C-alpha cells in the first residue's frame, strides 16, 4: 500500500513539473512575439532565470531576439525593489 501511494505521488509531481515547464521547453519557435503568456508566468517564478539573456532565450531567440530581450528587461525590473539601493545587478 505504501509503495503504490509513493508511486502515485511521484507521478503527480512529475505531471505538474511537466505542465509548468512545457512552455519553456517547446517555445523556440521563430516569429514568436516578444510578449506572450510565458512572460506572465515568469513574473511569479522564483529567480531560476537569472539574466535577461536567459529569459530572452526562453522566449525564442531567432528574429525577435532583441524584442524578447527588451521584454525580459521589463520583467526583471518589475521583479526588483523600486529603490536602487536594494536592486540586484543583472548582467545583460
């Protein structure tokens, strides 16, 4: 009984992880707009994507790399405290 319960719980965790990251794993389409549903999710995630470049990559690099990077910079600014004293430095 115990082992089956553990199995079920494990599969459930995997499922939620897959649902969370499916956007990021399959988001390398060319011609994607910089503003997308995944940018909203990024706001609430803990800082796993530290730099602007990492976020821009997660939005699909190719022709819209600069747009994605600009959008990502806005996301990072929104995550930071407003005063410069407490703001973290991100390399771009």
